[in-house]
C-alpha cells in the first residue's frame, strides 16, 4: 500500500467514524474545483496541511472516488459551451436523477469549442447534443451524398 493510499484510507475511515463522509466529500469536490474551502472543518484542514500540494491533490482525487462509491452517487461530467446558471445546473441535475434514478455528483466544465449545447458523460454513457457534433454529422452526411452521387 502506497503512502497516498494510507492517507486516503485514514481520511476515509475518520470521515466514516465521525459521520462526516458527506461533508468531507463536498469539501473535497469544492477544493478540486479550485473554489477554495475557507469554511472547511479544522480537522480536515489540519490533515491536508500536512501534505504537499501534489499529495493533497492525489489524496483528494482518490478520496472523492471512494466516497462517491460509498455514498452511491453517479459521477457525471457536463461540458457546456458557456457558463451555466445555478437554475440551469439544478434542472440538469434533476433531469439526470430522473433518468438514472440515483443521486449524482456533477462537475460542469466550460468548453467553448462545443459552440453550443451540452455533452453529458455518465460512466460509459455519453449524451452529446452539441453544435460541434451536429456540424460534424452534417459534414459527414454531405460527403456521403456527394460520394454516392458519383
């Protein structure tokens, strides 16, 4: 077992034993998004201060994966061409929870190259309704038509 794995196991065990798994999961995801963590519990902050920045990132990534599985959350990544409002995020979360029948852990990333629409990745399932993909499909269909006419 590596040192990182030991840190993750200790953090996870402490969170479970003290009934803090959900809150630590929330703090860890906020930290990984770069949104700070100024209201983080002292014991979690003290633990993470002992680690180097690289080790902190590795521990948080593994902790999030283990906690997500234990909490029964689906890992969802949403890519959007523009920043989404809180109302839009909530609507997407509610729709996805209705589709998959589980609570979700959603990360939203902006990718301007998509031009418009959303790409949603849930496990191995990709829901792609982006302008970029539609244009690529149109281009492919036009080439097929030209090729078939010859």
